[in-house]
């Protein structure tokens, strides 16, 4: 049996990666797609006080346990189930429970830094970079973090200026050169998303014909 078809989707925070992922799932079918979010692999910070956790740099590659994600991808590639970590963004800690998942035909590897790591790129059949203007990304991040992660407006802005923007310029933006496909305007670029979905479907059909 062929290995699962793996798609890497990177881009700055708030660029529209989630929308692109949602459109792929809608086109392919959720029963065929497994999404691995790099954010789930943030290192546990329960050993330090909450205030220190809030000030930590979560946009540097070292903030993530990417080696564990690599291990999980290697197992999924061999059609083996894995237990995914679950992260609590309100407390900056890993939850004690995990999520048991089975491999699927299509595996999406999503996160701001997934194209910046050579180990992750080695698994990807297609590498995608989602772009959006910096002001749009900041507004989307502000809305998400306040609504979904229990953050204040001041804390989001402070984090953006202190770590998000500098790390984007140092790590995220340069990783665009590894992309096979670049989608401007994120998930709202219907032409770009449709082209990506068409490419995925064609690749899956070709693999099916080979079996």
C-alpha cells in the first residue's frame, strides 16, 4: 500500500492556513484527511510560573517539540496509529490526556514553522505557503487570541511586537522558498485553493491507479 499523501501548509500567524485546510477537507472528505497541527507540539511550561510562561517566546522553533512530531509522522507514514499531544493555550501547558488517531489517506501538516524544518519537509509530497498582508494577519490573530485563547488585547499586541513579528521575519518568511505552491490572500484566494485541491485530487488518483 502507498504511504499516506502528506501536505505541508505553512504561513504567518493569521495568514489563512486554517481556511485553506478547511477547504481541502471539504473537497477531499473529512473521513480521508488527518490534520496534525504543529501548535499541538508546544513544549509544556508547567515547570515555570504563569507570568514567565506569558513572556516566553512561542514563535521560535525551540518552543516546539518537533522531534516528537517527526516521530509521529514516521509512524503514520507506516500506517500506525499515534497519540497526539493536546495543548492548553490559556495556561501554556500540555494537557494530561492525548488524542489517539489513526492514519488516513491524506495527512496535513499545518503550522507557521513546518516548512522551516528540514525533517518535516522530508515527509511532504506538496509544500504550501499561505500569504496575507501583515496588518490582516495581526487583526486575525488579535481576534482569535482574545476570543479563543483568553488573551487580552494588550497582551496580544505586546507578544506580536516582542516575538511574533521578529520570528516571522527570521524563520517563517524565509521558509517560503521551500514552497511548491504559494497562495496569496489565504483561503479567500478561491482560484489558488481550487488549483491546490485539483493537484491533490490528481495526485491521489494517480496513486490509486498505480495500485
